[in-house]
C-alpha cells in the first residue's frame, strides 16, 4: 500500500494557553506544549495541570490534537514524579507524548500502555533502521533529525512501515547543535539545555577579541569557523531561522506526516500569523496541485513576525556545504500587535462597516493604518478612524494596556482576530 501523504497535519507551538488558542483558531491540526515539568522549553509559560485539562478540552472541542512534550533526559530520582505525571496525562486524554529518552519511553509503556508515543528530534533519527527500531519499541511517530535533506526523508519513507509516521520542522528557529543536543548553555551559565533551561548561548553576541577561534594545539592554523564581524560583534554560531513556505509542493511529495512549526517562546501573534500562512499555502496546494503557484503575500506575512535571517535548513544543502549560520545581525522584529477582537461582529451597519470591540495590546492612535489578520486571510489593510471607548465615546487613542475600545472595520470580524500596525 502506498503511503498517503495528502493528510499531513500542521503542528503548531503552544507556549501558554493564549498561544494555544491562537494556534487552534488560525488553522493548526495539532498543537504541542508542555506542562510545568519534563518539557524542553522552560522559558515558555507552559501549563499547570488545571490548564492542561482545559487545553485538552479546548483542542478536542475544535477537532485539534494535543501532544505533550516529555522530552527531557530525567535522572533516576525524577522517575517517581514522572510516573505520576504520565498517569495524569493519560487520564486527561492527551493524544500523544513526545519523548527523547528511552527510559521515558519505557516508563510510558509501563504506566500508560495505550498512550501514543512520538520520538523527539533529539534522538537524531537519520535512517530507516533507527525509525524502525523506535517503532518496534512502541513509537507511532518519529520526529526526524533536522540535519536530513528532503531526499533523505523520501528514502526513509520508502523503507519504513506505512503505520509509522514522520514529522519534520518546517519553520522557526534552528539549533546550531546536532539535533538540538547542546552543552554550551550548561558550560556558560549552568543552565541545563537537556532539562529545558537552554540559555541559547549560540545566539549571543560575541566579540572576536574576547575569544580564540584557533585550536589550542595548532595556534598557527586558521580556524575553519568563519565569522562575519560588524561593529565589533559576531554571531558565528547562530543559525538562520527555517522557512519552507516557498516549498510546499516538495514537502507534500516527501511523505511527511506532520509539518512542525517551532516557536513556543514566541508571541501569540507569531503563532497565529505563521500557522495561518502555512495553512493558506497547504490548503491552496491541496485544492489543485497542478495549478498551484506560490503567492508573495505569504512571504510578506512571515517577514512580519520576529525572526532571524531565513533559510531552508538542510532540506536542500547538507551541513558540510552550508552551515546555515546567519550573516545579518540580530532579530528582524515583528510588526506591532495592537489588539484582539473580543466578540464576533458579522452584521454591517448601513454604511457597510462592522462595529468591533477590541482589547488593546499596544497603543493605537486614531488615523493610523492598521491590518486585520483573520483565519484564512492575510493581513487586510484599513485605517483606524472611528476610535471610541467601550461606552462609545470618541477617543484620540487607546493608550492603556488591556483597555477595551471600539473601532469600525470594513469587513466581518470574529473573536480572536488580530489587529496589527499596517
């Protein structure tokens, strides 16, 4: 039986409850998130147990799957707590757990034998043999190593059972270390990356005068590391962010089961925009692959979120040919997230305008050009003219965090729609 690659899911990050709702509302088929323990992103807000229960309910209500990261490498003394946590996740009905440690996998099989298991990218699965091995141990899915090319992925797909799913990252921050297994953070700060506390030392600014890039026993041999220096700073080990929006057809034909967006520590705006953009492109391709054309407006959407210089990871060029290290300094900042629609406004007034109640995130001044982002639409431009407070009184601006205000919008608006500066 040929593998059916036409139902690959779009998997979005959920660093906290707000981001989880943004992912669901903007088209994710599944979300991944962590509880307060045993996840690899301690910097995310993450979910208390009560929030996990609510998240499972919200996702399942909207037909979205929910995967929990349990991908730390726990020490022996942590396993008693881990067993209780796995039992809790099983009881509340999560759809799968993502694990990176064979001891965790065996613990899941012991205490929750019916739980679906996904193997983390940190296991560095780069072959069909490795994937089959994990499958025999009980895994339903393998998140492949980020260092694989599309041709590598196709070869793996052709040599594994149809019942085994493959997941790959398609967008977001990449790690300079092999499959994310890094010791720099622990070395510099004592924060253990393999316990979720990575300080992202690879993305710090380094002064070339403060470091010696020559190997100690070969001081006269130039380092193989090439660093672009500007204003006395360099990012010689900071990787580009991945962006595969221009390559949806290639992804769709590679036999991938799940397209993963990175970014649990990014904003809810980031989650909404990136999820929405990939949803648009994937759905456009699936409607008629033969007529599919890439739309530049999708690239503009992704340029409007926080990111470093974009690249395509190692899908087309192996690490030894292109290390994917940034050449541009720092982050490209996202457009200002102004407000979120509070309630639906679907009936126009006599002038064809929709009166919308928003809750403020950043200051808005009357007369500013803004864009509304709705599920299934790229940003639509209009001018914030008729700005009023919650009682309907005209106001020159909405300057206070979390204040409610009203605004006339020239198209229908749903609760959760995001307004940003134009």
